[in-house]
């Protein structure tokens, strides 16, 4: 069990690698050529942010919220109040994936366990995706102001921009192909250190938010032990299946406690088997809400801490999304 816990905590090296890469890229303006090219052609700053978040949000890699945070950091500026909004953009940009991706556990597990095709599962989740994207569009349009986005053309930027982006793209490609991200991005960080001749350990260490790293270790550890002993919780659901409302509440709480996309997908499958396939969308929405706001969901502390987003901000905005998801869940019962 201890070995499994240590293996799960290797995830933090992924975060450290991304932070070092982002720190070097920002300090040496390595992507300035590409950055300047985009902002010279796209005048609306919100569209620039939307493009960045759209790209980062669909990366088929684990921990894409970390990659997204690094990319969005280039537009966040230094003003704490303005930066805090980017934690919400980052979170919203990277969590629609669970509603439609054919390689995500939340889609694959129901397909395999319930003998459904991708399109059959997608028919259930499609209304959630529409509600999600409309909410995200509303947030970018009305809650983010042009002045919140700090897009400034970089003077005397690095000219070799296409070569500079190759290591990052190679790292993302390697993770997509199945290589373990924790060591891949340490290698990419080492490549950027060589490219920029950054060998000062004190400087390298300064790129890492160690409080966030420690928090993530804590979250992973707590989540691991909760999931290890979750069998009794899941078995309890089976004993109360005749009480639909109570089942829904307990299922939501279990998803909230576990903070695992695979676990919540498993619970959805189990409940759909018990109550019938017509209830699939309802239980999917309920479990998805629990996952989105779970304190043991690694993306939550990353979204809050990376840009110093307040818990109140996070609760209001993500709570609004959860309300939409819940409404769609109820409508699916009609």
C-alpha cells in the first residue's frame, strides 16, 4: 500500500517540472515570437484567452490543468485581483473533457461496463456539455474584463520561437502517447535549463511554488486512503436503493469525498445498473457535481493556489456551474 501511495505522489514531479518550464519560458521570453504573432493578429484579448484556454482544455493528457495554468499565466499579469480570475478560467477550461472525450475514464467506463457505444454515452452527456460551454462562454464574456488581461507585446523577444516551443510540444506529445508525465516534464525542464544555461539551483528552486506542492501531496495522500477504504461506502448504496433521494445524496457525498473521475464513473455505472439506463444522465450529473467541488480532487487546490483565487470566488462560480448541471440532471428524469 505504501508503494502505491508513493507512486501516486510522483504526480507532484509533473507539477514541479511544469513550474520550472513555465518559469524559464517566462523569464527568457522563449515564446515571445509566437506570443507577439498571436496578439498582433488577434486584437480582442478575450479571444486570445479563449484560444489559449480552448487549446489547453482539450489536451488529452493527465494533469492538463497544470499545463493550462502555465499557458494562461502569460496573460494573467501581476495584479492579484486580476490574476485570481484566471484560476477560474483554468478550471473551467479543463473540466469539460469528462463530458465528451472518448479516451476519458468517465466515458470509457460506462461504455465498457454497460455495453454502450460512444455515441450512446454521448447522447446522455451532451446536454451537460452544452450547458457547460454556454456557462464558460458567459463567464469569459461578462465576468472577465478586457483590462483584466495583461497582453503586452514583448520587445526584444527571443527570435528562435519555433525551436523554443519544440521541447514543450514534444513533452505533451510523449504524454499523449502514454509516457509517464512525472519524468517526462522533468526531462523537458532539464532541456529548457540547457537551452537557457540556467544552472543556478537557487534560481531553479524559486520557480516552484512549494506550498502548492506540499498541499498537493496532502490531497493525494488523503484521497488515496479514502479511495482504498471506499468499498464499504459503495456497498452501502446498494442497501438503500429503494430510497431514491437518499441514494442520490449518499452517492453525491461519496463522489465528493473520493474526488476521482474513475470512481464517480464506477458509481454511475452501478446506480444505472440498479435503477435502469434511463437514470444514467441523472446519476452522471449528480456524481460529476461531487467530483467538481471535491476537496480531494487535485485540480481544485491547483486552480485556487496557482493564481491565488479565493475560495469564495471559486465557490460562487463553480457553484453556478454545478447548479446548471443539477438542473439538467433533474430535467433528464422527465
